[in-house]
C-alpha cells in the first residue's frame, strides 16, 4: 500500500523529473550501437547477422537484468539503485572505446546493456510516489525517457563524424557519471521505503516478490510488451542501417530519420498513460495493435515489378515505398507503439501494487528480449531472403498473433465475469429486444 501522507506535489514532480532525466540518459547510452555500430561494421567487415548481434547484445543484458534490478529496487530503493547502475554502465561505456576485435565489442556491449535496466528501477521508484489513479500518467511521463534513442540517433552521428566512435563512447560515459551524481544529490528515498524504515519492517523476500509470476496474465502482458517495446528498441537500432542500405542515405540523414521515428515513439508515451487512465488500457492496446497491423502491412511490401498480359501486349508497372512514405509510416508506427507501452505498464501497479518490481521486471525483461532477438532476426532474414522489408513482415506476424491472443483472452474474461454470455452463441447478431412494431393508425 502506498504511504503518501505528507508527500507534496513538489516532491512528486522532483522524483518524476529526475527519474525521467536519468532514464533518458541511460536509454541514449543503451542504443549507442545503432550509430557507432555502423562504423564498427565497416571497420571489421561484419555481415548483416553479425551486425544484428552486435546491436542486440546490449539489449540482452538490459533485459535479463531488469527482473533482478526490479527486486533490488523494491528492497533498497531507487535512490540507491539508479546511481549504482549508472556508474557501472559508465565504466563499461568507457572500456568500449578500447575494444579492437569483434569478441571484445560483444563483451563491452554486454556491460553497456546494463543501461537498459534503468527502466524497471525508475518504474519501481516512481510508482511509489503516486496513487493508483495517477500512476498511468506518471509512468507514461517517465517512459518519455525512451526518447534517449532519438537523442542518440540525432546527436551521435555528428559526434562520430567530428570525433570518431571511440571518443563518442567516452563522451557518453562522462555524461552518465555526471547524471548519476545529479540524481543522488537531488532525489530522496521513496515514501514506502521511508515508512518501512520507521516501522522497522523488513522488505519482502525475493521469493515472495516473484510469487505473482505464476499468473498467466503476467506473461500475457509480457507478450504485448515484446512488440510495443522490444520492436521499438529493435527498430531504433536497425533503422539507421535500413536507411543506409535500402535507400543509400548517408549516416547523418539516416540518423535524423531514425530519430524522427524514435521521438514520437517516446514523447507520446505520456499521452498513452493519460489515455489509459481515462479510457482504459484495453482500448489503447486495441488501438495500438490495429494501427500497427495497417502500417506494417504497407511497410512489408517490397519493391515489386508487375507484368500483366494486356490486349495489345504486356503492361508493366511497379510498386515501391519511397523515403517520404516510409518515414511517415514508421513515425506513425512509433506513435502507436508509445501508446501501447504506457497501456501495458498501466496494468502492473493496479493489479500487482506490492510486486511492481518483480512483475514489471519480468514484463520489461520479455519486452527487452524482443529488442535483443528481433535485430538478430532482421539480420538473419536479410541474409537469407535478400529482401530489406522482411523485418516488417516478421513484425506483422508477431502483432497479428498478439492481437488474436489478446482478443480471445478478453472474451474469456468477459465470460467468466458474466457467465450468461457463455451460452449466448448469437451475441453478435441477435439483439436484446426485436425492433418494435410500427404503431397502429
């Protein structure tokens, strides 16, 4: 239970603002390989699959670490865990600049990936400052920190051109150290942790924190997050390479277009939180999946030439997506992803208020694994098919399966809540009451 007596609006805003700023910084570091990885690929002569693995490796660490960092945050508090995580990641980012072989790059990428664990630290910390009615909006605002990917996609190409990728990694390390110090100075322990200390209560054990994970509902939320977050991270890392390879753009232009995708996929997460508070997370998830299916269907279509046997001979025409349409569709996809990310995490503190760290950690871990698995899959599919749009074909299938599963699960829940619906097999086409007969004259 949240202990918010005596907590002021100013304290809430300070905790939320500092957490969002720290998360933005960490997320920028987490996606650094989307830009410097292109130069590393050129220097080492990597294949598409090797490049996908390099980009995805930080996501692996960031994903797996979330469940453990979430439990630790529940026990010792976000004010301690955030700086520890940022300092550790800064060391790894600095050591990255010294790597000179592919295995060493992968090892350094594992360390840099700890930046991704910042998400669950912030979720567990921020949620303790707000009541259930405001958590959706607050966590949505915190999730705006995803725009760190846009910061990297926009700013890192210019740093790489001006200083080189090694110095870019060092700059990121220094910024992260400074952020760790700022967070420690300007934040306080959360109200729940303070109340536990006053009462002399001990935090719940790790085993007790993990108890809700046996609920299938938790895993269903995690599956949704595999797309709305995992695919977001994957595309944020993959799009610069896609623009360079598929459209022949230079690195700076590709980075800015990728940032145009990442930015709405981040800043509108706050809107998704507000919409989830107002209309419900279920509505937002339906909206996210339906629009995603439309965008991905169009993006999946490769450049194609058609020859039709006409009356007067063959008729040739072609279909392809140019850069303007591709960028527009990707930005739209990023927008609805941002709404979906907020909707998924709206559920967690409401359904599991005493297990936010563990449940949120698992959901975040599965979502993060999407960010690890998908870039590798994109590279493999490129190598196997030779079709650039194959990555969007894969995501279309993932969203279609998730949409069907979500709808079936919702119908089952409705039938459990209203047993009379179970025997009503004509619910969709038989009205409750027939239309009345016309009045007699």
